[in-house]
């Protein structure tokens, strides 16, 4: 997946920043047929090598979730319209849709190479429940700060149902990125299984099959519907429409010198 995203959004020689959200102590099951299970640190090392193999410069940026900032994230505009049927009043009394910007990026680390350089691509992989420990607003602001004008912020994520309730983080990610003034480009569905004759042919690896069996057992014990086998992930792409290095547009009397005001010596 790293190779596909990097190849789609950058050219050889581009600078790519990989964001580590501080989950090195967890294990990650790599999507695909091999189903290789590695630690977060090993997964980041593999991603870095994959980017470099494509002829791009790879940097790593660590976003420490232990940093003393709120993990409240922007909510989709429709969040207040959806209520929990079990307790409608709870949703209506929830947190505001757009939290205040703090701009606090201290403790987020810095890329391994040229700190002052701007990235062509900022790439992060977010688990479905990442918003419980990581501020998505802070992550989006960090990406916006690192990107050059026209650069891409790409987020790979997926939904989750293993706890008995569907969690889909895409809406919160889009809201956080737009709150950071990034332009929402597209939502790409990344299939993990081939399509033959118009039908999905799931062939899960041993690791993925074992995870599914555990989830199905938990659902059976709790009297919940049997979960489905996840066959796709989500790639969300955003662009940096602003040039942070450019001076702000001139206003006031100085604009006359650039032809925006009345011409000097003009007629009555």
C-alpha cells in the first residue's frame, strides 16, 4: 500500500514524510495476501525502505500521543444530526463540532533530514480507533505545516466492527483536515481481495482468518450479529492549497502601487 500511494501521488526524487503516531508497542497486520504481522517500529522501517526503493527521500515524523494535548477532534458536519437510538439526548449534548485551534505541535518531533524542507507527500496509517488516543486535528495541522504548496496529505485507514459497534473514522479525518485548511481531493477504496467476474473472492491469510475467528467468537458470546470479513481499506487524499512560505497579500494603500487602486494622476 505504501508503494502504491507513493507512486500515485509523487514523482521520483520527491520528499515523503511518514508519520508515526506512536504505536510502536502495538502489532500491525499488513493488509494483503501475506498477512505478515510486525511491530509498529518494524512496519515503519519497512515503509521507509519501500519509499526509498522508489527513488524518493523518506523522512519519519513521530507524533507522540502522550503529549499533553486534548485528543478531541473535529466532528463531521452531520454528526449532530445523528442520535443514538438508546439515548438521543446524549448525542445532542455532545461536544461542539469544531474545537478551538491550539496550534500546539511541540513534542511532535522533526523529520530525520532537512527540517526546513517541505514535503511533497505526508503519509500516515491510522487504525480505526486512533482518535481515542491521537488528536486528529493536531495531526492534520502538523501535515499542513510540513507540506509544500500543492503537496498531498494521504491517510490510510479502515473501519472496524470487532467491538460490537461499527467505527468509521473517515468522517472525523475529513473534518480535521478541512479544519486545517487542507483541500479534500478524494476517497479511494483500496481492495485487499481480487475481483473475478464481478464478485469479490476473499482469500484471507492465516493471520487475518484468525483475527476474524476471534471477532466472530466474541460476537457469538455477546449475542451480536456475526461480523463480516474486511476486504478493503480507505485512502483519503488532501492537498495543501496555500503556500506557507509566500508573504501574505498586501492590503491598504500599498495595493495602489500594484494597480489595484485609482491610477496616479487619473482624470476627474
